[in-house]
C-alpha cells in the first residue's frame, strides 16, 4: 500500500468516490488507485501524493474536489471543477478543455505547458503557480487582477508608454 500524508485524506476520499462512480479512466500503468491508503508521513515534499499522471476526467462532476500533492502531469480534464482546489500539484502538460473552473483555487502548482480552452474561469484564484511561457488569447479579462492591479489598467499603462 502507498502511504500518504494525513493532509491527503480528503483527496483520497474523493478519489475512492470517483472510482466507485467510474468518473474517470486512467491511461497510465503507474496509477494503482485501488492501492491508495492514508497513513502518517512526516517528511513529505510537493507532488508526494498519488501518481495520477495521464488520467482522463471525462464528463465528471468533480465540484469541490481537493487535489493535494498529486502528480497530474498530462491529465485530461473535460469536467465540472467548480470550487475545486489544486494544492502542491504537478499539472504540467495537463489539458483543461470544455471545463468549468468557477471559483477554483490553484496554490503552489506547476502548470507548465498546460492548456486551458473553452473554459469558465470566473472568480478563480491562482497563487504561487508557474506560468512561464504562457499565452492568453481571446479572453474576457473584465475585473481580472494581477497582484491587486486591474489588468485593464496594466494594458492602458502599457499602451500609453508604447503608444
């Protein structure tokens, strides 16, 4: 059995519920979900949770799910993730398509080479994430803030400086 830190109890509980509902499928042999167990682990580091890379979440309602310390590299999300929480997760090369991420929370995650298309990101909070080499295209940025500054104000200042 794979031992997980106590902080992953909620994630494990959610995973077991999803397994029972067949809410997702895994395309990775490195994802033995039926062997996940909760246990004490004092020396954990980010991404020390379940290895769920390559997992597909298709037509699933995962509202309120909390992924904590989970490796979700190359995962595919075609689901409702309203109020979902991603904490200390590896989401590199993940694909979020036709997705609802309203009020989702991303804290200390790796989103390198991830793609988000056809998404509702309203009222979403992103903190301590890697967004290197990222691109945002055709987006409604009304009310969006970066470090407390309205993005529209940043664009306006940029246009004045480079006008």
